């Protein structure tokens, strides 16, 4: 996006004129070879640099107050999220150079999950909300306001953290998977169906591979000092599973998280917990925050596994791939055509 000097309103977007001669040649090559223009679109960066110009809900694909609708004054297109604004800015910037019919592929888009006190918007909650909503937005195939019939593909940035990357803490922590293979937070790479909403809720549950002694300490803290309502995991209650410490603790962790998140409560518990958007309710055991009703059927959800997501093996239009894998391909293709 740094090549586009003024992304809003999208209809006025242009590339940095210093590069116009190169960009025209490059874009013409893409058009002649039926290739796509690859764009790194990070609403997080635009939001933090904007210093309050846009609400964070707009960056996270969440509902924006009707009084704060983002409208392009030239086209009167309404933009419900910053991601579409950025993609359309790329289309308009190409049109300004006389190039059309070149599709845009978003090669990087994500959200940091840890920024410390210097970047309060970089949290696990926001990262989960953004990437989940990005996945659903892309899988919906809705396109953008200016290109409603053109689907947008995207690569989630990124698979692993960059611990040695210089700069702010938030610049190092964009990864959705830890080096040991466990998820930073759980993502569902399948499209929602039926009456599901874009964000159906997030749950805090215990990690399957966590040390049981640490899980027990977390359970005791949540039910004690943490103030979680643990009545449902007592003998005779629907969520009582005496031989399953992980499931039992997950109920307590989640109850604490749902009640305390608004006041700063997190889902960490000495690294024995993680967030998921898969409802862990089972049978008559309904987790706090779940829209489900007791049905007395079914085992605990697969959400109890932090790495149990087959979507990484599915051929969907949202993928997780470091951009460094793509750059040599782009440059090689361009050089071959010149």
C-alpha cells in the first residue's frame, strides 16, 4: 500500500508518480500475461497510523455505526470495512494509469496479536476477530464495491512470528502458529452457513498439550480468585467430567474470559489456554457465550484441539503463506517478459 499515496477516497487513489513509467510497463505486462496485481493490505497499519480517523470496528470487519458510514464522495459507494477500501484503491490507481481488467490478489493481510502497552490494538482478541472475518469475507465471494463480481483472494500474514525482526513488539507477533505446531488462536477456514453470523463468538479453552499440573493451577485460580462460575462442573451437573481435566478446565477458563474480557481479562492462564471460534459446548453442557441449547447429544467439540483444523489442507481462496515465497516468482515472471 505504500506505493499508493492516498488510498481514501478509493476513487482518487494514485500510485507514487515517481514510479509511473515503471508501473505502466509492469501493469501492462500483468495484463498481457493474464496475471494479477499483488497487494499487501494491512488495515491494522492504516488504523494505527490514522490515529483515530477511522473506528477500529471498520478495520476489523465489524459493524460500523450508521452515522460513521464510510462513503466515497465521488462514487457514493459505501465501504463497510477498510480491507475493501484498500483493494479498491489499487483498482482505481491502476485505472488512473490507463490499465484495467487486472485482478488484485492480496498477498499479505493480518493482525498482530501482541503489541504490549505501546500498541493496545495488537491483541489476541483483535487478531482472531480480524483474521476470522477476513476468511469469511473472502469466502463469501462478494467482491468490493467497485468490483462486485470479482472475487478477492488473500494470503494471511503470517504463519510464524518474526522474533528477530527489529522494531516494535507488534511487528514481531503476527504469526498464527507457534514453532511447536500449536495455534496462537484457533481459526475456522470454512464458510459459515445457515443463520451463523460473521462472528459467532469466541471461547477460551485449555490446550490439549498443556502440562496438567499447570492446568490444575489455572482451574483453581479461575474458580477461586478469578471469579468464574464453576457450579456447572460440580458433581451431578451437565459439565461434570471427573476424568477429563482439560474439558473441565475449559469450562472454567471460558466462563472467566466471557465475564472479564470487557475489563481486561484475557485467555492466557500461564500459556495453558487459547482462543477458538468453534463452540466447545457438548450435550447438555453449554459454555458461557454459546447460542446453543441443551440437546443431550454429542461429544465435546473438536475445538479442544489447538491444532485440529483440516482447513490448512483444503483448497480455499484464503491461504497462509509468507510473501517471501511469492516475490521470486513475481520478479522472475516480470524479467522473463522484458
